[in-house]
């Protein structure tokens, strides 16, 4: 299976830790940033499948940042804020609580890999049907 492309936006220590943890997983980290504003142009050019985004309690800039992306990658929020964790759980959003535990990461990546694989299969089926309908 092809690796998913990921971008990380997090503090320096977390960025390095997550990059190291993902080396043996199904994600290829194609870039990493410490600040959202530095990442927008690169993310729009690279079009990653996954975006690992560290959030801070009360941080409102995330919505503005996400609105500037031309293509929406699957978001994985990174936080240690309990209120944020409860919100992510309640809304069935992808998240990793900090500090990241290897088993938690493996479970999330298995879930995301399955979702992306299913979407790829559906797209292939749709494209196959389109090609059949174009033939004379």
C-alpha cells in the first residue's frame, strides 16, 4: 500500500517526536512547521493526505488557517487540553492526546489508512464506470 503524505504543524519538540514515530508507520512526513502561517503556501502546493495540527486551549486562529487551504487534508488534532479532547471525541474528529502513545498512534493510523483505502477503491470504481459510459 502507498504511504499517506503528512504535514505536521507543532512546536519543535512535538514536531520532531511525531516525525520520528511516523517513520515506521504508513505516513511519509513531507514537511513540518512550527507556525500555521508558515505552512499555508506549502500545504496548498504539496496537497498532503493528512495534517497533524497542534492546538492550544482557546486558540481561535485554526478556523482562519483551515479556510486558507485550497484542498482539505484529513485533520488530526494534537492537544493536551481536556476540553478540546472532549470536543474532538463528541464530534468524532481525529485526534491524538499529548503526550502521544505509540499504541494510540497505531490505532489512529490503521483507521485513517482504511478510510483512505476505501475512498481510493470507490474512486477507481467511479472512474471505471465513467470510462465505460464514454465508449461508443
